[in-house]
C-alpha cells in the first residue's frame, strides 16, 4: 500500500470516529424523571424562583383547578392553593414574582374565557385581574420586557370554535390589556417563544382540527407592531411546546389525526433555519414545558391524539447528565 493511500485511510478513520460523538452531542440528551403527581393533558406550566408550577388541564377525574409545584433541586412536589376555577387550554407566564394564568376553556363544552388570574406563591393566594379583551383558549403566551403577549387561539362564533388572530398584551404593573396587530395566520394549539425581544409564533392548527396542522412560523416585533414570515416548521404539528435554549427555539411534541409526535426541532432565528434534535422519549401532545437553568422540562401530555393524559416528566439538555 502506498504511503499516500495509507495517510488518507487514517485521516478518514479519524474523521469518522470524531463525527459520531460530535453529532450526538449536537442533537442533545434526554433523561426520564419520576412521574408527576397528577396525570394531565392540556395543562399549563411555568418556572418561577427555581420551581416549576403546573396548573389546570384534563385529568382522569375531569377538568381540574389543581396547582402543583416542583422543586427540581429536591425532586419534591407540593400541592398549592387551587386556581379559582377549573380550566383547560390556558396560557401561563411569570412576571415580577407572580404567575399569571390567562384565558382557556371551561367545562367539556369548551367555553372560552378571558379571565386573568394572578397567583402569589409567597401568600399562596389567587387574585382576579383585568380580563383579556378576546375570550379564547388554546392560545400561547410569552414575556417580553415584563409584559405578557398572548397570541392566537380559538373563540366561539355561531356556537362553534374558530380561530382568532388576536394578539393582545397584558401589563401586570398597570393591570391593563392592549390590542396589537393580529397574527397573519390565525391558529390555535400553537407555540410562541421570545428571543432578543422578538416573538415567534410557530405551528398550530385550523379551527381546533388536528387534521389541519400548520407549519407557519411568523415573527412579531413589539417595537414596530409588525409581523414577518420566517422559515416554516419542518414538521407541521399542533399541541406543541416550545422553549428557548442556547439561542435556539426548541419545538417539541404535538399531534395529528394519525398520531402524536416525538419530533424535537430547533429554530435558529439568526440563521432563519431549522435543525432536527434528539427526539422525545415519549411522543405526546398538550404537554407542558419549563426552562430551569440549561435544561428543558417536559411535563404530562397525551400519548394519543385527542384525549388522555400522562404523568411523564422528561428533561432535555445539550450536555450529558
């Protein structure tokens, strides 16, 4: 064998050995955690002061107002004061040491509400605040500069649920709502996330029909009150969760009429591009998520399209556990 040929073979082998681990590390790692106390789907979760709070949703016993808190440092769950009434498909956000649970549906008739409930963990108490202008459920919310932006969802029209393009912002400091420019593609069961002061609305479905999933990805700039189209979600899906980690927006899970998704796809706003990441350990929709440190917690969710719930708790990290 020629010396030059041998060198090429050695270099090729080294590169092949290096490529495997690097690619594996770039896709991320998952860890299964002890189950949540209450099996749920279409619940809402948010981190606050190092704890994860999960509230509402469907349970085996029906729609719930139960609030539970997890201390990730000890793995201990505690039950807190329940929400004023049972709700499902709400949105949730944390601002100024308080939790805000906004909108959602009541009863099995899926009646949309515009309520804003403030939870004070120090007092373990709830207070009703100013109502959202558009009563709706299955919308999504995120926080930018201390204000809560609530986008999309479904409301009632002629006794049926249809999409709304509502884009409304709540200022907790003033207890005041304001209408903004509607989202170009009205949808429900979408996910939103904020990165560098820009809101990204991703995925979702048409008129609560999971057979009509969307791949829409639209960005909203609060400073200009304007929307722009961005590169579509590679896998059209709804009932998804999204979190920002290391400058990218991770979109996880979801459902369609054919089943639930394990997909985990990351959007890079700077490059306007998507990457496939390590898939979920359990496919499901209507799941809750929370970012603690550099780890994304995925909680509960339905393993099958339409209904059901689970106590699954998984953690995603870009680094080995």
